[in-house]
């Protein structure tokens, strides 16, 4: 699968200051966007958790990790990240850890900008 370095249509804060991903026709991006909006949401703890878990796996500190959120199950192993939507049964498998980390850092930056805007 060839994925772009960032979500094609980007991330933004909506009028109510919620973190959002612009709609896309790409099914892989849609699953990833739904995961970010529905499971990570605007929670810096959650985005930091995923960054830490991926780094622990990359550094051979843990072998794998799995968790379930509001709508998705994410499984992270040494060679891939799988996100499965429990309702639509759509899934995406990501083999490029740096790509996914870049998305997490984009989301983290969006969360931080939201916090700044709320003060």
C-alpha cells in the first residue's frame, strides 16, 4: 500500500474546537481518519501512548501491543500496524512506522494548538 506522508486532506479544528480529519475518498485514509477522530480524539494522553508504544516496539522493549478504543482495535507488532473498525469491519494495515508516527505527531500538534486556543 502506498500512503502519503500526511493525510491527504489534512487535519483541522472544527467550529466547536474538536480535532477532525477532512473527508477523503481513499478507504485507507478514511479508516485512519476515523481512528484518529473517534479513538484518539483530542486526548494528548492517548496520542502520546501510541507514540510511546511504537517507540518501545521499535526499540525492542516490547514485542507487540493491542488495544481497543471507542470503535477500533489497533494491533502493533514489529512489522505492521493494523487498525480495524469494529462497526464497519473496514481495516487498514500500515507497514511504514515512520508514516504512522508522522500522523501521530500531526495530530499531537493539532491537539496542542487546540489547548492554546482554549486559553
